[in-house]
């Protein structure tokens, strides 16, 4: 075989995997139809929330913890700023009045339970405490939250670029602008392997990992195509009346659930203090699961109506100071003025879970989904575990929880 490992897709997980495999001495080929980091898939948007108290499930906690360690190790070795600690606030009404997030009902309670069970430093805050400590937020009296001080935000484009540069320095062969057409079993050579056909030719390796995000369902086919769907999501940056209230040293990243419908939830990230990490505005996003798309059919333009719907449904009355009133003579909240927008893609498993599973008909091929919209915070550790598994047959972190969900 020409290579030990072929990695298809060099975004969040793929960039971590090619670096982790190459630094362990493997002969690695990385393929991507674009030149990451790029704005065609799921990893763009300047910032991503990261937290260890993950209400999505306790099985994710080791991946979030290890990823934080890797980001800090990378920062120390490269001088790049990859993560900013802001704290994270998950807030909303408890019990049946809470919307579902990533398949989990009562997400505030689930977050608190994970934090307690795993010894994650956190505080349970009342609405009054939230309003006092974080004047950017105006929760109602029957809302409460879980605050995790060690959480924050990642800079995804910089994370990916850093890992790809390290992978190349360690000897990985990275080929950009080379689209994969098909993947098949390869019987040539000393044993079973994988044959990857691209627009430029055919590549062979003992093993391959498919982590191509929204392109994964079409390339994996079969049950993966049935279980994985691609959803368009929109990102919106709004201008605050008082930017200091929404600066990263005063305002945490947050997830806010304010109704019973899954659409009654949104998330936000404050203004980064780091240069070149997006507009000087507050980033808000939501998740929709009603309509599907494909990478080629993605509507990239975000309309003014979409931005105003997000503002009126979610920000108004929560981030625009209608409860707090005036701070220093000014309304503390956001204005409906849109500074920037973007569209991205979630590749979603039916229960909003991860998929890390062997392909049933191509021995040596492992399929890694784009993680249902909550994967970037785990991507560094996922890449490490996948490299360990490919090269030694086992990994320090247990990937088994995600193996039977395809």
C-alpha cells in the first residue's frame, strides 16, 4: 500500500486526525475537495462554543476534556490563540417547559447533572443572579442556568489551519481541490485495503477514514445515507448598543431555551478580544431540522428576513434590555442592526448523535459523521482517538458509544 491511512475531508475532525496520525509516524494522505479552512461546509463562522458540562450526554465529557488539553498544548507549542475562556451559561425554564437541544429534553437539568456527576466546576444561578452578574442577559424570574467558568469559545478556522500545518510538517501528504468520487475495497497488495477514486486518480491505503461532513452521506451510501441528513443553518452577527457588556471578559458564551418547541432555543457568543476572529458584534445562531439540503444546493445567502426573525423570536426581550432598563443611560442590549451573516451545514444523525462506525461493505473504512451540529468542541480528541485506533487497534478514549448509530 502507498499509504497507511487516507483521510477524506480535512475539516474539524480530519485536520486533527491527519496531524495526530502523521506525528505518530504514519504515512498519511489527506484529501479535500476545497482548501480548508473554507466556508463551504460546517467549520466556518469565526467562533464555536466549547464546554465540558455537555448536556448531550456523559459519554461526550472525556472528549471535551481531552480536546481542551490538546488546544492548550497546541497554543503552547505554536503560539497560536485557539481558545478563549469566557465561561458558558446554559439557561432556560426547567422541566417540561424546556425545549429539546441535540435530542435532550430539559437541557439545563441535563447540563447540571453532567457537571455534578463528573466534578466539573459550575454554579447554578437564579434569574436574579444571572441579571446581576451578566447584565447583557435579561431572563425571566422563572428561568435559571448552569454556569461553567472553564468553558469558552474556539476559533475554528485557526484550529484547522494550525493542525494542517503541523500535519504537513510531520510528513502528511495533503491534497486540496481533489474531490473524492468513490471509495471501494481494495484486494491488491499484501492484505485488504481501501481504494479511493478522485478526480485526479486512484489512491490506495491499508485504512481510510471518511469525515467529509455534508459530503459523507453520498460517499458512504447505504445505511449512512439513510441515517444522516444535511441541514442548512444560519449565523447572524448583531451590533450591541454597549459593546463592553458583550465583550468576552464580561459575557459568556450561552445556550438559551425559552419555550417548549425545539425551535425555541438559540445560542450566542460574545465579542472576541482576539484580532481577526470575526466581526466586532454578538454572534447568534439557531438550529433547524425541518428541511434538508445538499452541499451543492446550499443557499449561501442569508436574507434580511431570516436575521430579523432570529432577532425578534430570540434576542428581543432577552438581549435588548427590556427587563434591565438602562445602563449608564443606554439600553444595554443588541440592536437589530445586522453586521454579518453566514450559512453553514449540520450533518445530523437521527437522534442528534455522533457516528463513528466501520463501513459494512468496505473493510478498512471508518465513517465519522459531522457530529450532528455539536462536534467541533470534541474534534481534537476525536482525531487523536481515531489516529490511535487506526494505528494500534485501540484508543485511550472509548469510541464504542458511537459505533452502532449508523
